[in-house]
C-alpha cells in the first residue's frame, strides 16, 4: 500500500473514506476539534444513536455525512481514552484496513489522533500502524492457481495532521514502517514457499536478485567445493544426506564508512528439516519448511537496510541446506571436524542447525564484526520455555543483549534472555570428540546456545532462537516475518534514525 501525509482540514479532504478515531465514552477526542460546527454535529448525532460499539476496533461506517467532502466517514473506536497509545491505534487500524480492503474503498485518510502526538509517540505509532496494516494485507497466493484477491483492494492511506513539522516525523515513520514491512513480506514469502521450491539454490538466487537491485548490496554464494576448501566439515556433513547442494550465502550491505566494523547477521537456512537419520515424527513435519526462517529474516533485514540507505555496514550470512535421511547422511555417533578445528560427535542428526551455524559463525570472523547476531529456529525446547510470543535471546555480551531486548520492546517484537554458563556447557562433553552436538535432558535452548558459544569467542555475539515466533501453526498457518522488526529497530537505533 502507498502511504502519504497531508496537512489540511479533515472536512475538506476528498477521500473515499475518512477515518475518525473515537474513544469508548463516545468522545471523538481531539480528532474533531478542528471541524466546523456542521461537521461536528453530524458526528455527534451519529454517536448519540449508539450504533458504534465500545470495544476497541469497533467500527461504524457513515455515508453522505453533511459537512464532509469525504464519500464515507468511518468511526473507529480506539478504546479507553486513559490507556490509549500507539499500539491501540495500530491494532484498531488493522481492523479498519481489513474492512476497507474488502469493500470497494481504494483510498482512505486517517485523522491522526492528537492525543498520541502530544506523548511524542507519533513516530513509533505511525511505524507500528504501517507494519500492522501491511500484515493485515499480506497474502501468500504464489502457489494457488486461482488468486483470491479482492476486486478493489485498498491501495492508499493518507495520514492527516494539522502540524507541518509533525508531518515530517510521520513521513519518516511511514518510510521506515514500509521498509520494515516489505522486509517482513520477503521473509514471509520465502518461508511460506514449500521446500521443493525454496531450496538452498533458490535462497541464493533471491540474494543475488537483491544484490542486483541495489548498488550497496553485493551477493555471493559459496558452493560445496568452496566450503570444502575452507574446511566446513560440520556444515557439509548435514548436506551430504541431501541431493540439493548446500550454499553459504553472503549478502553485504555497505552504507557506512569503509573502515567501520559491520554488524553481521547469521541466519539458519535449513530449507527442510526431516531430522536426518534421527528422523522426526511425521505429524506436522510440513512445518519444517520453516526451518529457514532465520535466513529469510536476514535477507528481509538486508533488503530493508538497502531501501532505507542506512549509514551502516551490515553483512548477512545464510548457511543453507536440507536435512534428510539418506545412505550418505550423518549417522548418530559420526564425528566431523568444523572449520574452527573443533571436532563434533553427532549424537542426534536432528540437532543440525548448530552444525551449519557453527561454520558460518567461524566464517563471520573475517568481517571483523562489531557484533554478530545469529537468528535460528534452533530448538523445540524454546517453544516449551517461551511459547509463541517471545523470542529466546542468549549471548556472550550483556550490552549487546540489552540492546536487542530494548529493540524488541520498542517495536513490539519481544525477546527474553536465558542464562548461559559453564554448568550448561559441560552438558556437551563428549567421550570421543571435542564436543557433542546435543546436551542431554534439560535446558535444550541453552545447551544449543552453549554449543554455538564455542565458535563465537572472538567477537560480541547474541543468539536469537525464533523456533516459537517465526511462524504460526493451525488454521492461520503462516510465517510471521519476525524478528525483522527487532533487527531493524536495533539497526535504525545504531544509525540514529529513530525518534
Ligand atoms: N529445527 C528444529 C527445531 C524446531 C523444532 C523448531 C520444532 C521449531 C519447532 C531443530 O533442528 C531440531 O530438530 N532441534 C532438536 C534438537 C534436539 C535433537 C537436541 C529439537 O529441538 O528437538
Ligand atoms: Mn533438526
Ligand atoms: Zn532444524
């Protein structure tokens, strides 16, 4: 959708639908203070009839309202005035957007509630609103023969404000929100594609396409032969059981000074995880096409960095493979040698994410990173611990961890930190190799992070376990695009672009 700002009186706007926020006490709030007496009266009369519900996001559509140039006026309940904030506006607006997308409205105009702007929340509220609206409008129709799209989709939203200076803040927020939403859209599309289409080679091609679209983005993908020369024995052992060649995708965004150290994002790109010889149960195994969501979020984030031309250097690394049972696949008990030289006893072939990530994390050293963040659908245990609302966060640097926690809070893409220490790390001791790839009973998310911790000692590192947050199951099965918002908020803050 296109987003614009305008400074004009609400009643003079020629729009197909003017959206006016109303509080639960049937008070239109500051949105109508600027209106003429006639226009105000029309609204008050409609409210008096009591057809608008009191619940947040209740709507009442009015036609031919006197005093307005708009074809329709949509009254949108914003809930209680006392507790009103940007989140409430975003969630009410996502309902409104869904409604307008279904009817024949193509353009609409929202009178930005003054209440927000006084709290200095205009920037984040506007950004939230765009992200929520785009989530509402997102559809994945690529694999359906009949596209089920609305006849007259909503294509334009204008934000109305009375203050020109504020309009600039809104403009910036709209731009940031659109780029973040588009990054999430790319991540969702890649994730929702099935494993037979979205292969490691497909992900590599997607990165190359991004590289061609922006002069600041450069994509490369290492072949198995090149990885062999680098000694990536852990990564390659996973892909041996698959007929799709593994790729190590590298997407470099150069927007900062040449010598400024990059933030490196490493995303797990398992395009299908059957578990290998330690095969998974068949129920819901289709959802293991989502085991590349970390990698998809890295590509989405880099696309957004390029779109916003952030003054930073950011490198994306996506190790990508399938994990399947095969005569040549890893067997429980096999010992492989990682690029870092550490030997690994593979006690469970389903703990493959850490095997492909560890070599990518060693590869990350060459970029002399300011920080490395890996993003992975790494452990079912993380879903047990935190459910589907919160991403697991671990790492070796308190400041980096705090920065990510705050970013998650700021943009409503929350994470929660789990501890790491030697006691947990010892669970990975092996009788035969430097370390085992599983840590036995208990604390599966932490021992997985401890495994990775062996390969991240040379830099500041954080690990995001998105096993519970990257996609939804059940009737609204689909990717969420998380944690693109968290990562973008962190990068925007580092480049001093947030309000
Ligand atoms: N991709 C899975 C983790 C996963 C499982 C994410 C379910 C989301 C939902 C990962 O490769 C895996 O299989 N992990 C194992 C590790 C275990 C063998 C130590 C797990 O979590 O069961
Ligand atoms: Mn697995
Ligand atoms: Zn996996």
